[in-house]
C-alpha cells in the first residue's frame, strides 16, 4: 500500500433512528445514522405484506376476462 493516499479505517457506532439500536461496523466515516435497520425493517421482522401483488393479479384477470379455474 502507498503511504498517505488511503483514508483512515476505524470502528464506528451505527445508530438506527427508528428503533435506537446501536451496533459497530468498520468504516471510513466518523458517524453513521440510518433510518431503518435489520431489527425494525419489515422484510427482516416478517411483518411485510404482499397485498398489492394480489390486487395486480386480479386486475389483470379482470382486464383480459380470464376465469379462475383453480
């Protein structure tokens, strides 16, 4: 590695503004604040809903007059 061209790399504390969870990561930044983390994001907590996709399928079937032969 060349001297003097690389940024300082150190451990910093990341703070989630939604749930106030704190954890440490390595970074070149001094302070990191995030909106959502894996503790409060719906995808990771299992509270994600897919209701919009079902509506799209129903609209498509209605538009092209497709009967559900389930």
